[in-house]
C-alpha cells in the first residue's frame, strides 16, 4: 500500500477539486484499489462505491452483466471485459468516472491461458483508458499490489488528460 496510498491521495485531491466521483469494479486486486481510495479522509465526497467482482455470480448479481454482454467481450481477463466492468459500475452507481480490473494474480495462470501476473485495467469517464499489464511474477500478493498500482496510475493519467 506504500505506493498506492500516495496515488490515491493525489486522485482524491483532484476529484474533490473538480466535484467528480468514482466507482470501482475490481477483481484480482481484491479490494485494494477501493481501500486505497477510501483511506483518504473525506472519501465520501468522491467515492460512490464499488465491489470485488471475482466470480460470474458477482458480475451478474452486482453489475447485471448478462450472457449477452459476455458474448461480446468473450471472456474475463481481457481489455474488453475490464472496460465492461468499468462501464457497468459507472452506470449502476452514477459516477463521473469508473475503474475496472481483471486478471490472474497467481501463483498459477487462469483457465483462459493467461499467465500469472496478467491483468487488464480500464478507466471509463470523460477520458477512457485501457491497458494490459504483464508482471512476469507468480507472487499473488505482489501482483495484487502491482495491478492496483497500474489501475491507479492509469486513472491519474486519465484525470490529467480530462
């Protein structure tokens, strides 16, 4: 969290100054991104909410992601799926910005053939952003942290461009 918290503080300052909000749909980060954003005093001014969308049941129950939505993106752990998560949580919570993340933390890869250390992160808002990151690591906790860092860095880049 040592690198996540300063980024979250910078993001919080910008969101509060602009009167904007964010929602989060994260998977393999396990809530670290939400925790970092919520660690800043006054988070209720900008944080709309979010969830750890780790299973098919969670994506259906919490975000109303349908089989038809999934047919378009084909599978989890892809950039289109990360964008879908961000778009759905933005819609559900009515935020200005939304973050989506999906990946394989390790120590092994996922059932789709992605190696441990694979993630896709997305930002939906006035500016959109999407990136695939490959850490090359099989350390689950370290990948979670690095995935969260990639998502917050991408969000900060998006805020700079907006």
